[in-house]
């Protein structure tokens, strides 16, 4: 297994999943292989993920762009200088302002090293990130899936995935976290690619206004 997905390994995994699961194969047949959707590892992506919690992707993108315009660059120093009050003035909720500012201060103080986390075994690195205030299981999974490019991560609690699995698997009700995890286990060792296929279906059907988590 590759440690990080590439375009080539994404396409190989898409072919494998399409053969293993006819429902995923039908999505690929209709919409084609999913994009790689890679994000740059680091602080700015973590801030963006915090902004995506419980809101639409479009709303999070607008807020992140507003922050980038105000700060110049989304770095720990810039966010530390803005402070919670400055983030609140940009429209951040109090909770998200505190999360982002706390993350910045932890990095500035040397308490959190994102480069070191990326080099750790995944179990250890994920546990370290889950200890960061405001960065729960869904956020950690998204960071590992999108920014670190791990091939076998299933993002727990993702509403778009639950909605899509409900539809494509023709289930009576939208699956809960435990049901989704059991279904996703069939897609190992390429659960990150299965998630991308399902997101591709979701976005291609014009549902991007729904919340991501």
C-alpha cells in the first residue's frame, strides 16, 4: 500500500473498487473517476477544516477567503496577531475563533509540530491531533485523507457520505456512524478512495450546499 495517494494509485483503487462494489462502479460509470482533491498539509488547511465543521463547504470557503484577505497569509503568527477578537470581527463564531487561535498559539509555542505528526505512525499522529481542542475525529480524518493523502481513511460523521450511501445503496434510512463504518470496511484498503467516489457523486448531483459533517 502506498503511504500517500497519487493520481495513478487513485485510478488503480477506483478500478478495484468498481469491480468489488457494483454501486461504486455505477457511480464511476456515470461520473468518471473522482478527483484527487489533495490539500496542502499544514496550519492553513487545519483552519479551513475547522471552518467546515457544521456548515456548508461554500460558507467555509467564503470565511477562509475573508480570513486570508485580512491576514495576508493564514499562518500561526498572523492568526495569533489577530486574536480571538479579530477573528470574531471577521464573522467567526466564538467557538471557531477560539479553536483557530488556540491552534495557532500551540504551534507558536512549539507544543504542536505538524511536520512531526505527518512523519509519525498514523495511529500516533491521529491521537496527537485529536488532543487539539476543536479538532475531533471527523476533522482528523479529513486532514489525514485530504492533506496527508492516506489511502485508507474513512471520515467518521460525514453527512454527505451518509446521504450518498443512503441513496446509492438504496437503504431504508440514512445509515448511522456504526452502519457506515461496517459498510466502509468492505472497501478497505482503499476507503479514502471510496469516500472520494461517493463525494464525487454527491457533488455531481449538485448537493454541495449541505453540511460536510
